[in-house]
């Protein structure tokens, strides 16, 4: 009889990666005011952060998690296009503006895609070494 894998678990390495990227994101938000690192590198990193945060707690295959993370990121960006924060009456709520965002940008979709490609390259390299 085959033993089922647990759906929930705690992966220390994934949590560590997510934590480090979270700290980098905070530092970017607090100290970087340029037109490249803050908007683009931050968006690349945020999908990597989401991927590894979920991976830290849920046992799921690489491809479904990567696709789910990318679709989630696209959804958030689409909600920005429709100005969800304003629609739900939270345009003056700083946290809602940071988490959901205000401004749709096609470039953000590209940055999210680049972030997931980076994740897939990292995961592929890990699989080859395991």
C-alpha cells in the first residue's frame, strides 16, 4: 500500500528564502526610490516570495504551484486595472493600497513572468542536484 504524502508541512528552506525576500522587499520599499529596482525588481521578487511562502507550508508540485502563483499575480494586477481598492471603499487605506495596489501596468505582468521563470530555473537546478 502506497503512503500518501501530507498536504501540509513546514519546509525550513522555503520559509527562509521567503523571509529573506520579504526583508529585501521591505528594504526596497523603505529605501529605494528609483525607476527600476523598486518597480521592476520588486515585482520580480514578489512572485518568488509568494511561491516560496506557499511552498513552505503546502506540499505541491513545482509546476502547479508556479502556475498558481503566476495566475494569482496576474489576478491582483487585473484587480488594479479595475481599481478594486477604490471600488471597495479602501482608497485611503494604506495597507490595502500596498497589498492590492493602485496602478495597472503591462510591465508588471512581464516582471511576474520573469520571477516565475527564475523560480522554475532554481527548482530545475535543485531537482538535478537531488
